């Protein structure tokens, strides 16, 4: 009985070892690359995917994938041209399933897709009007809804000279600065970006991992929701169907307004450079306008792939604001569709500016 058990153990060990050897034998059989052998491609290029057959196996067919989406099937060891025009910027995880001699093996590779727009266009603007703005408002989100300006503020936790406040959501008369209605959060809640969809105000928090939904008319809280991913809340906008959320990185997430689950994202690029610290967002005529934190500029972003197409530099507006120790960066973009003008302000600015953007 002991001998039988010993024999069984040895047999199992041999079988297990040969299975492991079989797996190891497959690694390196085929190598996936591009004929261009480049790490970066732009959206106006094609990447020719190719397989190196290191052991001269007889290949029956190959199925090529990019980010788990099939991009081509070929017989034999033929190449596939991967057209990059409609792909999102960022890393493309490539995979090939190679079928050979009644078996198959997997090969992987990665390339980075960068923007074909090497230098975004610099847009000009005209200053139309200047309005008063609450100097204690640490502006995080700004948006028009039925001719009324809504604003979300943080508590200015970094301020040191008395302007530290309470995070809030407010309706304002943009012409006078009067606050019609306001709801405030406890000090531990740091309010962030807002957007309004289907007469509901969505408001993010910075590091609390929760968001709030309010009735846009009454400010009655409808519900709170937990972030589906451990990210920070920065900016928020919507296209009439989907919410778009920034988190302080180069990413902008697509958020389902009903389930509040993340359903995708884009990576923001200018040429070959990832642009981090994307902050307050506004959806205007099919594009995402985003403040770039500490850059005094608004980037106009293609929501399909993440490419920055143009830039509005607003650094000179800060000179028109009362200077004080707690003045902070440009932040806040609201588009008035009736006047086709932008309203911009900053954290603890005592003025808000109406501008008209020009090519």
C-alpha cells in the first residue's frame, strides 16, 4: 500500500511538472510587436501589428486585440493594421492569440497613443462684463441652470488668514452677487465640483468619497452616493446624458447619472504630454472645457479621445481682482447659452468675469 501511494505521488508530480513545462514552453514562442517598433503613436497613424515566430511553429491563425477589443483576425502569420484615429489617448494594451499545431499561445505588448495636435490653438477672448463675487467663496463648481447661476464651494482648508469657510451649494444673482439660496456642509465635508442634470444638482466632495444629489429648485437632499472607485472628486459636468468627473489626474471619468458607476474614461493629452490636475469642468457645444489647476488657463478637450484642441489663457484676469493673502487660483467655468458667453472666476476672488471667446 505504501509503495502504491509512493508511485501515485511520483506519477502526479511528473504530470504536474510536465504541465508546468508545457506552460513554460509557450512563453516566448511568439512575440507581439509593431513593424515600426515605436513606443508612441499619434492618432493620425496606423500601427502594424506583427508576430515573431521564434520557434518556427506552423501558425494556423492569429486574433489581434487592443484593450480586449478585437481589431483583426488573419490566417497564417499575417500582420494587421491597427487604425488609431478613433481610439482614446493613453496606453493601448495589445494582445494576440496565436493558434498553431492544435494549440494556442498568447503574446502581449503595449504602446502609448498620444495626440496628433502637437500645439493646441491659443484662443483669444473679449471681456464683456465684470460682476461682484463673494470673496469668501472658495469656488469649486459653477453652472447656469434656467438663467440662474449655481455655485459649489469648498471650505478653503488651506487658507490661513480668516477666509476659511464652510463648503456650500448656492444659487446666486450673478449680476449683484446676492445669494438666493444656500445649503452648507459640516466642516469635515470639503465640497467640490457641481453639475445639473434633469433638475438635479450633483455635487462632489474632495476626499470624502461621497457625492450629494439635490433638487435644483428646493435644495432638498435627494440622496448621497459613494464613489465606485477610491478617487478624489474635483470637477463635474454633463452632456445631457452622462456625467464627466475629474479627479486631479489626467483622467476624466464617465459617470452614469442613475447608478453613479464609472463606465469609462479618457486621458487628457497635449501632444505627447499627459496633462494632470484637470479641475473644474463645463460641457460646451460638444467639448469639455477644463480648468488646469494652478495654470490660469482653460483647456478645450475632445471628449472622445482626450486631446486638448485649444487653450484660453486667463492669467491677466487675476490682476483685476482685489489682491489679498488668501486669493487662490482661477477656477469656475459657467456657459450662458443665451448670451453664448463664459463666466469665470477663482477661489476667493471678489470678481467674476463674463468673456466672449474668439478664434
